[in-house]
């Protein structure tokens, strides 16, 4: 728990509403040279904090893959819907304290890459990097967040706010999960060859496979084979 009673209050409300993960990242972390995405300051020019929320994805929806892709996709969307309700409640509570808050578009929504830049397929801001800076996990070779408790089986969202919420001063661990270097199961399992052993990702291959080969259903094989 935080030493800030207000953060603890938000944390408690989030958990009561169904959140499994909660963290805060300072917007200054996005100035780190290792981060190549968009800054929260492009969303809110006086932003000070990013509040990160996550829910665990039920294992049953993942273990049925690849046959159960419809069930898996539906389960993911239920997670996204849950996060939207929690994030909206917290954003309203933050604004009742006199601050501003807005919810960052979730890359993995029912619209797939709808919110992303059409050319780069990059989001307005990386929720995953915010979660990393908040101490909630590290990056996998598959470019998913790897959490200690749930591995990559999570859905995430984030709130950008000008409220001075205090999080870690910087990342607590190396960016890449150490165990990924000797695993590579996700690289071998990806039917679209969307990422490589050296960490390079081809978002367009993932998107093309999802929308053309699967008709919009989610693949999930890189999540299923992850031993975390």
C-alpha cells in the first residue's frame, strides 16, 4: 500500500469494483530514452500522473485456445468492459477533488487497433509502459506485460490526470523479463510471426492475422504458451 491515504482510497475502491492490479506512474518516466511511444503530456499537457488498472483474465478462456477463440475473445471484452466502469468511477472521483482525469484508449478493445495510429499501429500512450513504471510487471518478448501474479493474462487501462499521485520514482526492474531470454515459446507459437527473438515486433502482421485470418477474433497463442 502507498503512504498516501488518497491513493489508498482509490486503490480500495478499484479492488472493490473488481480490479486485480493498481499502480501509479509519474509522467516524467515517459521521458526515458528507452520509451519510444507517445507521452501522456500529448493527451493532457499538464498531466502529472498515470493511474494504471488491471484485471486478470480467467485461465479457462486461455486453456481452450485455439479452438475456443470466440470464448476467449468474449472474455477479453468482458475484462475491458469491467475496466471501463472502474476507470470511469475513479476518474469522476478524481475530478470531484478538483483535478482533471481522462481514460486512455485501450489498445486491445473490441475495436482492435481502432484507436491506434493507422500507419504505426501505436496507441496514443502505452498503458503497458505505464504499468511497467508503476511496478506492475515487465515486458515479454511477445510485447505483453508480464505480471508476477498473473503472467501475461491481464487486461489493462489507465487514467491520465493532473493530480499529483505519487508512484515509484523510476522503473524498479529491467524492462525485459529475464526469463524470456531463454524461453522463446511465444516466438515459436505465433502463427503470424509477429515478433522475433531479439524483441522486434511487427504489429501489422498481428493485426492482419487477427482481422483477416480470424475475422476479428483474438489469437492468444502467445499468452497460452507463456509459462508465467
